[in-house]
């Protein structure tokens, strides 16, 4: 019998549409728990999971490439707010779904209680300063975010770029979502680095209580880690910036030494 691969396991799941997932999850206030696992560990846990997942399927595909370009001020004030765990914390990014050629400007806000709220507007694939100013205004109009300065587009710069292949799973019984990011890389306009070889980022998006899949991960010896792909990129490409709260993950990925 052929061994079960990640792709073959994924194909066994019932499909769920993007509309169905958005009806459950879009714009909801949620708690995100992130795990960093080796590829083989993820596959072993998925093989024996008792959670009846459904897999996001679009156009017959269940794995999707996406690229995120993070925007920040010249003094990296958005990153610093997260690093110092300030009450008002935001990530601003351009998210491109490469398979469907759809692009969004997104703001993801987080409170001290680790609750996350995401808002976004669809934008052109060709982003320039003039379009960005208009897009920012549209985003602020629909955003639930409070206490966020509407930055002038001229104050913002591209910082870290992330590229990943993502699978999205829905657990209908508890309305939690699980994203599994593989083949991730970090870059700037000048430099490209792959630090995730052999690693998978698993993120569970749900309520404050642990989901059944959280508990399965815990039972297998895996615990949530402080994780931000943007912060990891900042640690690599802007080492003068504060990154202390992510030290555990930085050491795990050998970005810094123990």
C-alpha cells in the first residue's frame, strides 16, 4: 500500500467553498494560535485526527500560493507597536492570491487580549502611491479598527515580502479554521531568504477556547509559539529593530543562536 501523502490526505476531505468559509469567519473577532511543526509531524497528526475537516476548494484546487507585501512607516512604527505589545497594534499589507490574480489591501489589528480583527478591500494588482492613497481611504471606511491613524501613502514603504503555499481547512462543528502554510520564503526588494525548509506553519483561527485540533496538537507535544512572518522578516532584514518577544521562534528557526 502506498504511503499517505499530504496531497492524498487532502483529497479525501469534503470540499467547502470560499463563500461558506467567509460566512463563518470573515471579519469576525478571533484568537489566532500559531504552531511551528516539521512537515512529517504535521502529516502524522493529520492522519490520525478525529476532527472532520472540510478543505477549501476553488477551481478544483486545494493548495494556493499567496504573497504578502508588508507596509510600514520609515521608522517601522507598526512593527514596533507589536514588538512592544502596545494596546493598539496593526499590520498593513498587500495580499496577492497568485492563482486567481486577486489582490487586497488588508489591515489586521490585534488587542492586548490577542484578539484579531481583519478588514480588507480589493485593489488593483498594480499598486502605486496614487492608487494606494485611494485604497487606504477605502480600507479605513470599511475597517472596524479603532485608534488607527490614516497614514498618508507617502509615509509608507514596502518592507518584508512573504510567499507561501496555503491550505485552508474548516472544522464545521466548532467553526474554527486551520491554515497550513508550506514552502514559505521571506524577501525584500533586494534579498530573498528561505528559512522554513522542512517547517510548516499551522494557524488555528477561532474563539478564546481551545479547539479540538488545538488539543490534538497539545497531546502530540506541540504548543503555540509567538509567530509573525512579518516579524521574522524584520529580524532577518532589519536586525536593528526590536524582536525580543519572538526570540523562541527565532531560535527554533536558527535566525538567532541560543
